[in-house]
């Protein structure tokens, strides 16, 4: 399956960002992709009050995504905000198939309460891992800070995932790109899955003001094989990263590196 990672810079305006989605859905289809993956917070950047722009998955913004998928005949995964409890939002991934049907949603489990940022102040955490089949491939879903938790990725692999998608809006800072790449490679090796991480591009590249430490993107979208090989990687600027993924190689990879089959996690330790 050919998959496109749409490394964009989201603004604070959901309508403008929906136009970006439409544009990149068309570009991905022209590139021969069957699936296009957008970053976390594509609906609106993290400089926005998320609860103020949140919409349900059957709302106008999500319908616009579904219409774009249907028009171009390509599946779409995109980050948005949906209403949560107590005035908070949920950090949600929307999964739409190539005929525009909503096939899954995932609410980010591990909120970014680190490096001086506290996502949990305005976001409600999810509690359910998700694996979904699209185009004959089984995809696990994770979002940004989730990538620091190997147990989630092992769970997704054991639940049948062949490819794990990681939409991201990574925080800037010293060596953060290096950390991001290392984490994606590590999670590929932990799970023996393909890891495809679609990140927000660096807003400073397009002249937007960036607050130090804010999770507004650094680029470096990356695709990693089940054996830890970096197959493709973006730079800091907006771009479309396209990669071909052969899920039929998963069994061979797991035969060579049987970490799932030989894991003794959970064994009683004296």
C-alpha cells in the first residue's frame, strides 16, 4: 500500500485547515497513495483553545474530511478535537475509508504533561487502544506523546496491527527531532510493525511565531520498517512524504525478530 504523510502547518482556523486537508488529499491521490495521514491537531493548532473549536465526529468539519475522501477515492486519517467532559476536549484521530465512511476514531491515551506543558489541563484522556482495517491492512493508532509508551505499541501489535500510525505535533526544543526519530525506530522494533508518523511541520519555517517548548511541530515525519530501518523522513518544512508499505513482510520480520512471541512480560519476579 502506498501511504502519504501530509506534513502541514495547521493554523488556528478550522476552516482554513480543512482547505489544507482537501488540498493534500488531492495531492496524495495524484501521488498514487491509497491512504493519507495528517498530523495531530490538524483541525486547529495547539495555540488554539481546543474546547472552543471541538466538534463531534459527525459535525461539519469531519463531514468535510469525509467528502474529500469520497471525492478522491482515498482513505484519510486526521487529527481533530472532539467535545469531552467538564469543558475539556478530546484529542481525536478520525479514520475515514476511500468511500468517505467513518470507520474508526481514537482518543489519545497519554496526554502530553511534560517539558513544562500540561495537555491534561484542557484535554480529556482516552482509554481504549484501537486497531482498524483499511484497504486490507490492519492499522494501530497512536498520537504523539503515546510514542513514548512501548506497552501501547506492543498491545496494538498483539491485537493484530501491522502498521501503526502516529499523527504528531511534536514540541520543539534541543534534540527533539533526534528523540522523535529514535522513539519511532524503537517502537518499530518493540512491536515489529511499520511505524508511520505524520508530524506538523515547523511553523517558524512559514513565518509563524513559535513559543519555546510548545507542541506546534518540528516536521521530520518518518516511516520505519518492522526491523527499524528508516524508509523515508521529511525535513522541517511542509511536504508530502510518500512511502510504499508491504504488510505481507510482517510475518518474515517477526520470524527474524520474534520479540512478541518470546516476550516474558508479566512473569513473576521474586
